[in-house]
C-alpha cells in the first residue's frame, strides 16, 4: 500500500475514533484492505499452499550426501536411512545434499532454478538458539508442540486448534480490494482449512471438477417437475423473517458465485491441452486439486471474476509415518513431485509461471531417530518453493547438522527450527504486495525475527 493510501486509511480511522493501536485486528485488516483498492496493481499474482498433513519426514526428503555427513544420519536411523547412491544430488553452498529418489521432477525444477529448498523451518514465537535455551523456562515457545491438530493450526494460523484466522486469510483480507470479486480471493480445493480463514474475506471452497453448486438449485427438474428448481430459487429469494432472510441472502450469493465461476471455468475446460493431466496423474488426488487451481488461475482475468491477487490451498494426507515409512513416504513424495512439476508445466503453458508461487508446509518435521519402521513427531523440517519468480537452485535458511545430540537436537533428533514460519510467510506476503508496515497484522511474531524477507523470491 502506498504512503498516501495508508494516510487516507488512518485519517478515516481517526474520524471514527478507531485508533489503529486499539482497533481489533479484523477492523485494521478491513480498513487497510479498503484503502488498498485505490492502488490496484496492474499485474496478477497468486500463492498456492500445498499442506502435507500428518508431518512429512524431512530427514528422508533432503539428505546429506557427503560421506562424513551421511554416516551420522544413517547411524541414527537403522533400517530407514536412504542409501547414498540413491540420493538425487542438488547444488548447495552449505553441504553436499541429495533429494529422496522419488523427487526426480523436483530435482529437475531445482536444476532449472525454478525451485528452492527452505531448510529447517518451523513455528517459533522468538528465535531460540539451541537446546539449552529451549529448555529454559523463560523462553516463549509454541504451545502444544508435537500435537498434530494444534501444530497444523499453528503452522497455518499461529494459534492452536480453534484458531479463527490463518495467515493466508489475513493476506487475502489486505489484498481482496484489488479484485473485482473479492469472494474468489481465497480458494481451497481441499475443503475447510484455517489457513484461509479470516475476519472478512470468506474462503471459497471448490471441488476438483469445478464450482460446487447449491444442491438442486440449478437442476432442470426437481421431484419430477421441470418447474421444481425455479420454485426452489423463488422460495430462496422470497426470504421471510430475519433468520430466513439472512439464510436466503447467503444461499443467493452461493448460487450467484457458482454461476459466475462456472461461466469463467467453461473457458478453460479440463480438455484444454494446457491443463490436461497425463495418464499417470488422472486419478491422483493432489494433481486433480492442482488442476482446478491451474484452471482458476488461467481464467483469473475473465470478466466474471476479475482477480489480481489470489491465495490457494491444496493438501495431501497420510504423512504420519510411524510405521512402513520407506514405502509410504516414497509414494506420497512421488505424488507431490509429479503433481508440482505438472502444475509448473501448466503455468508455463498459460504464460503465468512468473506470477504464481507454490510452497509446501506440514504439521512438523519428524524425529531423526528411527523407531524401527518409521519416525515419531518432531519440529523443524525442510520445504520446497517452486515457480518462475523463485530464485531457485539454492538452499535457504541454515541446513542443520543431521546427527543426534547436536546443539539443535531437543531430543531423539527433534530439530529446533532455525527459520520461523513467520519469516517464510513474510517473504511470500511481501511478494504478494503486503507492505512491510502491515506484516504484523498478518504475522503477529514477525517483529521478533531479523529476516522478514528470506530472499527466495524476485520482486
């Protein structure tokens, strides 16, 4: 937001007695978002969060390849360590590293400098230097560590289970005024997710095949009568009392949104070669989610929706690999790599690669220590960022010493994160156009960290 726009927002807030320091977060986001409408960007940008539910094992995702570094990793996880010769090498200034053998498509993107790795990232309230400082009672740390539901919420919203607004939704609140149809600013292809929840910009859920319509409202026949659907629509519009009227308004908006989005998507059908899935991915759940996201991005400038800034959410589950990890993780990472590579190809075909950034997230990392057939709940983990705007072919953050009983091992190889989710999110938010002064509205702990921009995206 320009300084003029910020001054205008603060002037209006003052006129209503809403001093920014005292205003509820939702009002601050709404007011700043409204002021942003006066400075709409000419370009289009979108971020896509790929959340790996269950906690992906980062230690078998990005692995040290040098003999001296690989040996302690292998010693910590007998029966689970990946052989050195199977690792896919990637360039790095920090260490000799390799990817899981199922990640060949991501290795290619990395070599093309269109994908990067962010090492050892996780939720933090303040920087914590080592395991000794972690154990100090006066150092704030995220609540309910190692709990799936709570850490999913903390990754997505910085609060445990029950959080009301995620950082994706807060970005949407600030930027929705750039769009002609704000309803389509935050879209999930994976059901409800707190990542997209916010005070003002309601997340829109979509199925892998397209817009989800209000049941039977668009049918040509209802209960055997061709007039049935028309009667249903008329009943919805008629309203009644206060509650009935409010419900009718919501349903009416849903019906209208369905019609508008369906009209836009009809211009980029699944049969279009730019968004057609190859045979091996036609039934892949993650690939199908990314296909509908690609179609939505491809029609972002259609008059029916007219979007300039969008936030998307897709997901893949079953990463809670306490047992059978070698086989299970290989299949899951294979889906991630193939689907992300296909998505990047679709963005290339649509001419939008430089305007769309995909990034991964997960509940937490896992323990370096093997339990015999799998791993247990950890903390810090490694993640991928992909897209034409990525300064790729690099590892960002600090790749840890992968061994037991190191300075960042808080027990059983649970790594203390050396980069915070706040810094990760701030880098993405700045690229989307969130002003530095507004980052605390999106990321409540960002002021505690020295790097609000990690540098993995081009301006």
